[in-house]
């Protein structure tokens, strides 16, 4: 599956423990990444400052569903199921 441009769910729903420019302690689940633009595009996409976990993420129907709203719900569920 190809990423839905302007979705942004993967930059909101999951927690990210590694540093992000502007968020040195990462981000909590459900918190919008400061690098996510108003158009829901990653402003550091393709840059070396982008966390490895973000670069490694691949869109998949099991985590992205068929819409941005569904992606938020599914990614939130996965976050809860894998939280330590």
C-alpha cells in the first residue's frame, strides 16, 4: 500500500521515544509531532534528522486502514497493545 499523502496518522497516534527536532524527548501517543505541517506532511521527510523509526515505517492496510480516521484508531490500538 502507498502512504496516503496528507494523512499524518503515523505522526500523531504512536509514541516515539527517540529525539525529534523540536521534541528532544520524543512524543507521547496521541500527541501531534511538531514536524507535522498544517497539511499533515512531515517537514523533515528524507532528512537525516528524521527518527529512524519514522523512516522505517511502511504504510500497510492493517495499520492504516482505508482512511486517516481509521488509521488514527488502528495505530492507537496497536500503540495500546504494544505499550510496555
